[in-house]
């Protein structure tokens, strides 16, 4: 976990389904089941902690696949 995370994993690294679904409810505009690269950027901007810049860039690249959807 880091200060800019979404809460989709708890402090012990366990998956939190409600927080994961919240990501898509808040940020998925084009498809309800995926985020575009722009939507990922918007999510990171919405969640980022100003004192945690390393996590902003790391999160973006971790979430993307070859089709630019997560």
C-alpha cells in the first residue's frame, strides 16, 4: 500500500471488492468494465498524495496492458 492507492487492497494485501468496483463506478466513462489510459490518469490524479510522487507514475504503468485498458 501507498498513500496514493485506491484502497482496492487492504493493509494486509487482501483484495477489497467494493473498493475495486468503486474505481470503475467513479472513473470508467467509455466502458463500464475497463478504464482507458486517460481514465487511469484521471484516477491517479484524483487519488494522488502530493507527498508521494513515486506512486503516481508506478501506478499508471502497472495498470495498463497492451490495449491500454485495465
